[in-house]
């Protein structure tokens, strides 16, 4: 009789332990939105070689296999802040994104738009990204403008002047992010050494290559991961 009781106790303990070890995992869905221009679209590289797609793919490896990731990109080559504002208005977006990235301004500089226009429209775009990020500015990542002055195209269209002007834009972006407690990633030097490191440039001799975007994703990934874990 004692042996039977002992066996029953052991079975009960075993079942209890197995029940505690089994934890049902609920699949999560993460929505990512990337806003910008050619740097966000990934001009000059394959459809999945730009930084938004590479970032999504990198995040997938860090979460449960049951989780899913949805990526929406609103970006076109040549877009200024004005174009991006209009492009967003043409989309039916909801305020349900877990992570939103913003990289804009290079075409304001290239098209010689008034700097005052950027000072007016950049904050508007930031406020819009925060709205899309469930109203949480901590879910937003602002990326500075890559300096294209040392690409073949850049050398032929301004060189040092491009650096001077983009530095002014990026200083404004950085200061704005600091003043408003926004996440900021510095990508100004992403392709600045392209003259001596041609592997960082796409075949159009202007935009970042897949490798360059991979380097940017290495900067973005720890922050993006922490944001999605919150």
C-alpha cells in the first residue's frame, strides 16, 4: 500500500512539474513603418537590400518564430520634406505602428530649397511619425542624412559644399531630437568614405550599397529591438 501511495505521489509531482514547464506562447505581430526618400526606398539596390527590409529581417531572428512582422515603406527617390508630407496624406495609415523610422532632407539640400522650409516641415513630419507610432515618441527613430559628397556624383556636383550644407541639416536634426527627447541615429558618415571604399556605393555611384545599409542596420538594431520589447 505504501508503495502504491509513493508511486501516486511521484506521478502527481511529475505531472505538476511538466505543467509548470509548459508555457503557452502567444504569437505577436509587429508593425514597422519607414518614411523618407531614396535612402529609405533603397534606390540602386535590390528590393530587400535597403535598410528597412534588412532591419525587419534582422529583427525576425531575435524574436519567436511564431511572431510576424509587417513592413510599410513610404519613400520615393527625389522626395523633399514637402513631397513626403504629401505622400503620407495619400496613404491610408493608422496609428498602430510599433516602430517608425524617419530619414528625410537630402533633396531639400540637393534641390536648394530654403532651409527655413526644412525647419518648418521637419517638426511637422516628426509629429506625424509619433502619431503613427501609437502616439509614443519613444517608438520613433530619427536618422540623420548620409553625406554623399565623396561619391562620384557628389564630387561632380559640389563636393565640400555638400558636406557643409548637409552638416547644417544634420546639426538641426540632432539638436531637435535632443531638445525633444527623440531617438537619433547618426548616419552622416554612412557613405562619406565612398571614394576609398567603393563597396559602400551602389552601382549608380551615388546611393549606399547593400553593405552600407547593413552597417546602418547594425546601428539601428539594438535600439529597434529594445523598442519592440517594450
